[in-house]
């Protein structure tokens, strides 16, 4: 008999719930709105089934209809639930003052990111006070890890086999002429990141955009990354200063997190 890979869990699966999850997963950073027809075509479900799922998700606040386009988008209920994920919420709230400080020191866009399903998930972002800003990243958005500063920091502290598996699964898509596209290039880059204690994005996801990122540790494990993203023209004026400020901010956040977690743990009497 063929195993379902989940023991007896298969018998508890509810098909309509699985279909609802597949529907929600259609939305991502490049697709923020879809019509009922587009959803039906992508999922290849019965029109009546899709209509019922959409109606229920909309009623509960997981989807909402854009009155201008008539298309559906993710609702605020999902954003609210996402903000309640405690590890991320604690990390984000603890990091916020340090992100503000780094933003004020540099005058540039700062980010906080974690690794989620082999991609860099942006938990927070504070915009630059300059007219020319970073638009490629948004809070809640995921970007490929191999071509972002935060992503390379996070990958660099994973076991090599895990990184290889991720590359085999997602590939190394090219975004600019500077994007890393081979395993040997990536391995060499991640070795350098570990050695120097920070990563750089040298116009690898968008031409004209550079980034410096550093790891955030908790219990000797990298759990997140901080970064400053800067247009090329401004980066080249003070690269060493930016690197130093990012590394210091990440080290400070690591210390604050370690102290806060220590205070939450029960003492051993």
C-alpha cells in the first residue's frame, strides 16, 4: 500500500480547506490582485467551488474585493494574524528602536529579515529620508536569498547541505548582470560572508542598488539579518562607515535579544 507520508494524518485532511489554502497561496509579491476567473483558471477548480471559497474567505476577512478593479486581494485578517506570530513579533518589536537608530545614523533604508522557505522574508523596513528610495523590498514580502544582502547572511549560517538542497529546489534565477547564478559562486560568496561578518548586495537584485547586511544571533544561532540599502551613488561615498554601522547595530540587537530571552526563561534554583 502506498504511504501518504504523513501516517494517519491523511484521513484528517479536509479537501475544501486545502483548496482554500491553495487559493490564498496564489497571491505573492508580484500578484497582489486576481479576478474570480483568473483564480479559477490558475487552480483548475470548478467555478462553483471557487465562488464558494472566495465568498467564505471574503466574509471572514481573509480576502477583500477592490471596488475599483473588481478583483480580490488578501484581507487585513491575514495581516493581523501574521502580526501575532510571537517569535517574529518579539523580534520585530525588540529590533524597532535599533532600526530607527540605524536609519537616523545612515539616512538610508533599513531592513529586518528572516529566512522563510529558502527566501528572505522582510519583517520590517524604515524608509530613507532621501527622495530616491528603495522600492524592491516591502514588509511581508519574500525575495530570493542568493541575491540580497540579508539573504546571503542567512544562507551563510546554514549547513552547506541545506543550502545545496535549497538551490536544487529553487535554482539561482538571474535578476541583473551581477546576480550569482552558479553553486560555486554562491559557495565562495557565503564563505566570504562568514569570514568577514557581513554581506553585500552589489547590484545583484536591481541595478543601481547596493546593500550591506549583518547577522543577528540568539543562542549562537543566526535568526535574522539587518541591512542598509543604498543607491550606488551614495553607497560609494562611505562604504566602510555603512558596514561598521550595520555590523554594530546587528551586534547590539543580538545582545538585547539574548538578554530579553534570558529574562523570560525560568531561573534554575
